[in-house]
C-alpha cells in the first residue's frame, strides 16, 4: 500500500479494530452515508425493524382509508341518484304535478317508474338493476304480475350483461 493509506502506528490499528468489534466507524475507511446507515442498522436491528413495521402499517392504514373514502363517495353518488329518481318517480302522484292524471294508483306509479328507470338510470346499470328489482317486488305485491315479471327480467338482463362484461375484461387482462 501507499504510505499515506497505511496506519501511522500500531495504536491507530488497535483503535480501528476495537471500533469494528464495537460496531463503530473506523478511521481507515471513508465514511459515507451508506456506511453509516449499514452500521446503524447492524447496531440497532430491533429499532430498524420496528420502524419498518410502523411505516408499513401507516402505508396500509392510508391505503385502506383512501379505498374506504372512495367507496363512501361512490355510495353517496348512488344514494343521490336514487334519491333524485325516487323524487322524480313519486312526482307522478303529486296532485299539482303536470304528470298527474288524477287517477294514479300506487301500481300505476310503479309501472311508470319502471319506464322512467330505463331513461333516468341508463348510465347507472347496477343501480338501475337494483331499482328495477325493488319496483318488481312492489308490482308483484300490487298484483301486477306481468309488469313485475318484465321488470325482474330487465334487472336480471342488466346484471347478466354487467357480469359478462366484467368477466370479459378479466379474461382480457389475464391473457396479456
């Protein structure tokens, strides 16, 4: 070795050997950030493991919170659309409404709501299927079996189309 890179005395070598044994930096090597990080990790493995687990837990909690917030936003959106639809559908029975013919029964309102669901909820197929299912039950309870069956079939067709589309997307993404 070059004389400048050698230990100047036996005492300097002993100091570095003791530093290595106790996990401290040595003078014979330039100490960079990576060196200090490795030494820190080797001296405090439990603290580093705890910090890593804490960081992972925070990342997981943040991810779960973001997903829950998105889900809540979607549910709020669905509730708002459903609310608007119901207000619109029930407007048929308002005696001051221009849609009121004066002789509406609940069964008539439900039949018209089925038609309305096709136009007002066309951009929300899952929600439309749910609403049609509920309208179908109401029609069945009012003895309007043909209308109830038609609404139930439409709801099932929507669900089937939605499931088929999701399955096709999954197949396409898994084959890539």
